[in-house]
C-alpha cells in the first residue's frame, strides 16, 4: 500500500516508517530534517507539514500524522492547524483506507504544557470528525495517545537517572514504551484493523490510572 507518514526523521515516526517498509509498503515520509532511512520503497520529502506547497501524491491509502512540536504557542499552529490542513489535502478520496493521528496522553489528562495539551486535545476531536467523513469510503480514522516513549526528544529525561526514575514512578508498570511498540500499534490500527473507528487508544503504561486511594 502507499503510505504517507509525517515526522519520519527520528523517534516514533521513523519507527513507523521502518515498520511499514519491512512489511513491503511504499512510504512517503515528510520531515523538516533529513532522513537516515535508506530503502527502495522510501521517498523522503524535506518539507514542513505547514508548507503551503505540498506535492501531489496520488492513491494514498494510509495516512499517519506523527509530526509535532512542543514550543509553546507554535504548538497550536503546527500540531493542530497544520495537521488539519495536511490531512484535508491527502485523506479524502475513494482509495483511502485508514487515517491515524499520533496524539498524546496529555490530550486526555491535560498534563504537560498548555498549548501542547490543547493542540493534542484538538486532534482527538478532529479525528472523530474525520472518521465521520471518510466512513463513506469504508475507511477508518483513529488515534494513538502515547505516554512516555523512549525517543531522542526525551533524552534529557532518559539520561538523568533521578528524573528518569521519577517519571517511571508515575506509571503502574514502571516503564515507558519503545518507539517500535508504538509502530506496532500504528500498523495494527491502520492495516489489520477493519472495524474500529473514531477511537483513541491510550498507551501510557497505566499512568492515567496511577493514583493513591485515600479513605
């Protein structure tokens, strides 16, 4: 299948791209940075998802929105507005099979920085809107909301033993997810899944349900 994935230079996006390539799919990756992926079925497009001049890519079957930032007020513009515009360009046609948004556990908890949490919360609402609009094509739209994930963007936490332990204490399973695990979820939801749509899957090692009961 022909797949578009945004934010493929590192972390979750790169892991998702590599998963689809391993399975024999053709991948178009969008990122503002260069990619280290070398594969005959991989096409790297060095552009921001906010770019007004995006290339024409026919017959897109799967669209995965992973690109995002955490820079304050810009988060709304990139994570929400640009993602919406990008999706509107590529998602709505007869051949589409699945659209997936990589959101965040903060979309449900409200944790982290205000604009970031709001941008991801907006993605959940937009995902449900997309699900209603692409149902006529027999396609699904869903989202994944990871909690902590081991990616280069989190090195400032991972490489600080006391900080790392503190964040692990906030989960039930005392661990974070790997980027490869999120990629497995992304593949299942977009390729294997045929019936679930308009749903958000929380993958946070139980962080949302971690609480201290006081009688």
